[in-house]
C-alpha cells in the first residue's frame, strides 16, 4: 500500500496525488478530444 502525503491549504489537508501516466506534472500535456474541439473554437 502506498503512503499518501498531504499539504496544508488554509485549514484543509489536501492529498498530494499523481495520476497514472503523469510524468512532469505539466497541465495540458494531453487535453483529449473535447479539449481539442474547444481549443479550435
């Protein structure tokens, strides 16, 4: 089982989660079908 670490955001503890396949953490690396459709409009 993997230990989950947390960061404090105000009074809340937010888990530090990384999705499978996420390499460098840059958003928009893969935006998908509907993201591409919106980007074109």
